[in-house]
């Protein structure tokens, strides 16, 4: 007779475990739903870039540099905000970031100067960086290692779905107030972004101790560097520990390539459909929406594969995703019909969205104590890649054409494939 393995309750009594699960879900969903509307203050500029260039007498390449200002400031903001959230309180720190971003977007909607918009957009990037790393760090305090792939994947699915929400919101805004032009994209979308904070305030709790529970216990007990010991080491200690790990350095390069691929497509695909397939702005938004839909679907698929099929091994998914993305990028520039291009966009939207897997790796390596700092480091790398593509692809498009843009992305995913194979060969251990 086969002995049934007892259910792991992570050191809790049955009553405590029931309460723990309940609040873990509340934390995840309140963070995810808040993030569902957060991209309204970040991705909106990509969808009205052509209109902005026409009204302000600029070029799309110049506005690509403006778009890049957000990525640069977001990247370096992530590098420090993953630690600052712990100092000032995760919840209040994250809420301030949402409110400040909404305010900056509204101010931008009244501007007429490209340099002023660039400065404000960069400031918006810093405020936007206050949320993600801290949210993932809190998530790792609520979701044990054997469920972390699912939790981080579902959370990242919300960020993919957030892009869909932004596309639909901007589409509706252009219909509601056509006389406002591109400015509508910086006004109406801020309303749901702010209102959703009510639910966030009510249901988001930063750790089990906040609701009268002890911290959960892992079976292997290798996921929790002592918090008291960490606090005594000073602000920069986690960076010293993490950045001396070869695996972390390689993951930074992988994350940067993921940033180039994801945001390169999100930034330029609407313009590509307008230029190459002669679609209107609204039609290009409708076709482009399949890209973030693919991103969202990836985060439902990849967690299942990493947790259930590959038993917590994250690298095989990165290898498969890299190969599919390379094939898609090589094929994409030769497609000339809207329907087929939109379908391929969905495919590379799925395969290119590997950041959810990267956040799970951050939790595996950094544990509960270091994960917010490590997510901040890796998200810094993602947005360094995003910042580079914002101006680099504008230059490549203007001088070499759209085909060169897609071939460049495909080539970078070949490099990612090589790096993932190297990472897979390194010993996987939790940092203490």
C-alpha cells in the first residue's frame, strides 16, 4: 500500500494555514490588480507617439529618446528602490509611487515642449520604479519556494494583461475625446490607476507577521537568511553578496536582453503597423494588442511548466522560449498581411515574455531576505535593455529599415540562449 505524503503546511497549524493561504491570495491579487492599471501611466506614450511627433513638430526617433528617459530612470530607480521600500515601509512606498506617477502623467498632458516632456517622463520612470521590486519582495514573504513559480508567474501575467488594459484604455480615450489628441492618453487612464489603490490599501499586507502569523517554514529551511543578521549588515550588504555571484551577473545580461526584446516590440510595433502596413493609429493598436495578450498568456503557461513539468527547474523554459523567439523574429519582417503578422506577434509575445521566470529565479536564489534587492537588480538590467532599445531601434529603423530591427532582436535571443545554457551548468544555491 502506497503511503500518502502528508500535506506541507509550512510549520502552521491547520487553522493558521487556512488563514495564511487566505491572506497570501489577498496580497497577490491586490498587488496584481493594482499593477493591472499601472501601465496606464507608462505604456501610454508608445501608442500615441506618431500623434505627438506630428503636433509637437518632432520626429519619432526623437520621441524614442523621450521614451527612453523613462527606462533609464526606471532602471536606476529599481536598483535602489528594492531596498528603500524596506526602509520606508513597502505599502506606503508603493502607493506613493502610483500617485506620483499619475500626477506626472497629468502634468505632461498640458505640455508643449519636448525637452520638458522628456524631463517629466524620466521623473515618471523613477516613480514607476517604486512598485515592482517591492511587490515581488513581499510576494516571496507569502509564497513558499514550491509555489513561487506560480505566484510570480501569475503576478507577471497581471503586468502582461496591464499592457492589454492600456491598449484598450487608450483606444477608448481617443474615441471619447478626439479633440484632445494624444493628450487624452495622459489624462483619463490615470483615473482607474488611482482609484484601485483603495483595494490595495485594504488587502495588501507585507508579511504574515502583520496579520498575527509567524513566518512560514520551508521543508529544506534554505530560504530564509536571518532578518536580524541582514539588518545589522547595512544598506549595501545585499548588493555586495549578490553581485559577487557569477549566476547573478549572467542573469543580469539575460534580463537585459529580455528587456530589449519585450520593450523593443512594445515601443515600436504600433509604429511598424502604421508605417509598413499603412494602418491607422486605431487599427495598429488593435493589431498590436496581440503582443501583450501573448505576454499575459505566457505567464499562465510558464509557471505551470516550471513548477509542475520541470519540477522547479527554470532554465529549460528559458531555452525553449529563446529558440521560438529567434525563429519568430527572423520570420516576422517578411510577413506582409495584417492577420498573419498579428498571429506571429502573439507567438513571440508568448515566447519573449520570460521575465516571470526570471523573478522566480530571483526568489529561488535570494530567498525571502534578499529577493526584493535581487529583483531590483534584475529589473534594473531589464530596463537598461529597454532604455538602450528606445533610442537604438529608432536609429536602426531610420538608417537600415524595419527588417534590421527584428533581425537584431533575434540575434540577441541567440546570445540569451547561450547564456542560459551557461547558467544551467552553474550550481544553484540559495544565498545566505
